[in-house]
């Protein structure tokens, strides 16, 4: 409301300043209609004297007046009521003007005793009326000039105010539209940001879970449950790919069968999927829709899990609520696929390590030499069959014993020094006899070297009898 008041006052002030300037653009064009040419002459003479802004245009007949009104623009009209016996009356002309211009100031001249005409003129929309012959011409035209200027200025101020109000309404509408659009954009950004935050939390929780999960099938099941929590995904499965044949093995699923992915890719094309595929509602193949379980499916995501450049698994997911998988969810699914690949690669590497260690232990157990794996303090982690038989201790009992138990008391300090040097990375050669459980000495050459076993630093001890 305050803004409107300020604009109203501003418009009035600007209007008054323009009137005071008296510039050419603020002339007042007046059409005077009267069949008395002498009166028209006097009007032109006296009205322009009263106010130099007034520009007079005269018409002596109704037809001439009608033509001028249609062809030109005027700020005010002054019209005699009686224009001749064969002409329209001033009241009839007033009615005609008001049909297409209800706001132009219109002043009626009436006779001396025509109060009824004056009243009807006002009822028809005249702004003022003057009686001829009641004053001298100078006084009459002075009064007429004052009334013309007053009515025109009032009308111009109303138009300026109306223009200002319209402009204000337009600006308010534009600003409201801008704010509405900005609010919608902000709401959209907040929603997208929340989706990104939820995605990051999901990936973090999934990463923590995978670090604690050793079973592959259990891990894949957890991964799938995380994926279907996304807003644009509600069904899916994880397929393992045979790296030789390319055949698909459905490891875990929620609402997806093994036939689903085969219907999309074919039987032997899983190895060809190296980039994510997203299928929208309009692109879903009719052959898939024929499968009764998937006729309501509206969007599909097929995201490969790549390990060492090869497709090791495929995340196959779908939606029944979105026409396409949202962009944010696509990024999340691709990030999950990377986590799956990292987990599978780690599991594969761990399996390789276990296999390698198993093979290594098999080799050590076949040695004719005594072989120990000990920790940095000398405690047994593993002993081969030769060690068990030569020392006279069962293998199960050897584990947990300390290597120093097999040496005489007087050399144990030396053994401590040897272990310290070996832990520092030095390869140690030692010629000190061992003691069996029977108390006999075993003359031997001993080699000790640092290594790794089951993910921890250890010392390998090889003892060869002389």
C-alpha cells in the first residue's frame, strides 16, 4: 500500500511539473462545436488569451464534428446544445461520443432557460455545462477556459495514475513470477541436493558393510538391497558373468528373474556390456512387455561391473514409477557398480592369496628340512611335518610355542638378538644346535628371513641338519 501511495504522488508531481513547463507536448486541444461562427471566433480569441496552452479546433455542423472526432485526437469537447434544425443536438452528440470515449471531458453550452437540458446532459455523462448570455463574453470564456483546463488536468492525472498503477501491477506480477520461479528452482535444487546427500550416505554405509562382509553372496544381497532404496528404482537383480562363456548366473534378486536380463541382452551378449544402458518407458521392447512379470515396468538400468577391463557382473534394475531412471540415481548406481567391482576384485585377490599360501604351505610341508613360521617375538604360527617328527612334538602342540624353547638356556639371549636383527630385515645365518623333547642336540644350520603370511609380518625359519 505504501508503494502505491508513493507512485501515486510521484505521478501527480511529475504531471504538475509537465504542466508547469508548458511544453509543446502538453498543449490542450479543444474541439468547439457551434453553428454560430461569431461565437467560434470569440472563443478562439478569448480562450487562447486565458491559457496559451489551449489550441482551438472549431466545427459548425454535426457532420463536421463527427468527422473531426473520428480523425483527430482532442483533450476536451465543448458543444452547443442546439446545432440547427437539421442537425444532431449536443445531447445526441454527447451520447455518441460516450459510446467509444467515456472519459474525454465534455462541456455543454445551453440556452438561458434550459435547466432540464443541463440536468439531462449531466445524466448522460457531461462533465460541466454553461449557460450562454448569463455573463459577458470575457467572463464566460474565462470561466470556460478554467473549466477546460481543470477537467483536462484532472483527466491527465487520472490517466497518469492509472498508467502508474498498471505499471506497478505489471512489475508486481513480473516480480511475483520471478520469485515463484526462483522458489521452484530452489525447491528443485534442495530436492536434488537431498538426493545427492542420501546417495552419498547410502554409498558410505554400503562401503562400511562390504568391509565387514566376507561372503560374496551375502555381500551382493546387501548391495542389491541398497540399490532398490533409490527413489527411481524398485526392483532388480545382480548377475554374475562367467568370464569364459559369458553366461549369466543370477546371484541375488528382488522381483527380477534370470529370464529378465536374457530377454534384453540375449543369451551370449553379457560380455559385450561394458557401458551402462538406460532404457526409458517409450524404448522398452515389446518382447519384454510380453513377459507378464514385467508388463508394468517403465524404466530399466543395466550397469556392468568391470574388473580388469572385463565384465564380471551386471546390475540389472527397473522402475514401475518413473518413465526413466533419474540422473542422480544413475550416478549412484554407477558408483555402486564401482564398489561392487572393488569388492569382487578384493575378494578375488584374497582368494588368490589364500590359494598361494596354501600352495606355499604344501611346499614347506614337503621339505625334508625343519621349517617354522614365527611371529616377531618367536612364537610359532606354523611348523611342517619334518619339524614335528624331528622335535618329537605333535604339530598342534607346536603352534603357540616359542622357538627359544628349542635352545639351551645359555644361548637364548643370542636368539633374542637374532630375532631382532631378522625383524629389521636382515637374513640371519645361525649354527646353534636345537634340543629335541628327548633332550638330544640336533646339529643344524639355520636361516631366518623376514616375510609375510596371512597379511602379517612374520619370520621364516629353515633348519637343515648337518
